[in-house]
C-alpha cells in the first residue's frame, strides 16, 4: 500500500514529534488534552475512537479520565504508532488502548460503533476532510459525540500579532532545526491558516450530521475545542 505524503511526513518527524510538541507549545498542549479528556468523561463513554492518534498522547490521557472505556487509536503514520505503542506498554495500558493503522476517510469499523470520537490536531491534516467527517458520523452511535481539539488563529490584539509572528518565524525555525525536516514545520502554520474559522467549522460539522455544536476557545484562541452530537 502506498504511503501518502502526509503519512510520510509524520513518519519522518516521529522521533522528535513529542519533544517538539511540548517545546513549541511550552507544554500548554498537555493542558489542552486534559481539558478534552475531562469533557469526554462527562458522557461516561464505554467505547472511544481516538482518530489521528499520533503517538497516543490523547489516548493515554483519555484512559486516565475514562477508566471504564475501551479506546482504539487510529493513525496513518506507522512510525508514530510504533512510538505510541511503546508509551502505552510502558504505562501498562495495553488492555485498555489498542492502536491501529488506518485512514480517517475509510474507517474499517461498522456503523454505530463508538460512544465518542476524539481528534487532537488532526482534522486539518485529513486529506479528504468531508469524507472523514462523514466517516466519523457513520461510526458514532446515535447521540454519540465528537470532540475535536484543533489549532486556531487568535483574533484579539496583541495576541493575534504576537502569535502570527511566532507561528510564521520562530516555530518553523525551531521545528526545522530540531526535526531536520525543512517541510514539516512550515506546513504546520500553513495548515492552521487554511483551517476554517470556528463558526464556519461548526457549520461544516452540522452539514455532516454532527449538530448541537459548541466551541471553547483555549489559551486566548490559540486552540479551540469543538463538540458536536450525531443527529
């Protein structure tokens, strides 16, 4: 099976991915994932799919806050999953979390399988966003919920100006220097800027049958947590 350009990019940067995530966000990404896991826990899900799971950071935090849940993590990058599996084994979570190679646009699960679907910093990387959102809707149980944590662009002065400078100049320089990948950390700010604003994205979710949507701005709008329900 051929590897997509996005999968190949994440395979390349996988050894430095966790380090750079925490460094470039000043560890704030950990707090965002905890907030997401706590929101998921309010619904007491028994089955969770963590889509674009990467190295399983969110899946591991979900397990901590949802000990009753069986969690399946899906990602297109085999190298990222290898790191995630080692982290899960090191924490003794093999019985609760399983990781699988898979594409968000063609999930192998039956209809109405999961109580909750989570995606952390992955929707903007979907190669076919519309089809992937339809797949999320398909595998969710009726009234099941999706939780999407994604970067967004702050709109208030002076955070907006400072963040844009950091994102366009400082982040790519550090990312490229540490990862030795000239493309990955210029791709990141470009993909965030292309992502729909929160109101538009909630409308896109509703069009795919994921309604009653809400958005929660995090860290002055640097990230947004979206929630929606299968209609």
